[in-house]
């Protein structure tokens, strides 16, 4: 997750704050089955470069829904 905050053009110090008026948090829920996720990471991400002689497996190709 990327969050961008516009910076004011006024003078002064900039600091991140966490307190009563300036807090936020986020949640991430992984719904993948752990074994299937590990299999896809191994075969789609850690398998090295895909080439004509080492083509990308079908299960790694992104398709529209």
C-alpha cells in the first residue's frame, strides 16, 4: 500500500505523527491456501526468467475475469 500526503508550501518542520487526531491503520487478509500460494511463488516468481525455451506456465498467466 502506498499513501501520499500533499505537503504544504508553508515553512516549518515536517514530521509523521501518531496521536489523537492523526492516526491511520490498514488490514491485510490473505485468502490464499498456503500450499497453493507457495507453489505459485515457486513456479511463477522464483522460477527464473521465462524464455522461448523456458515458457511461463499457464497457471502463471494473468487472465481477465
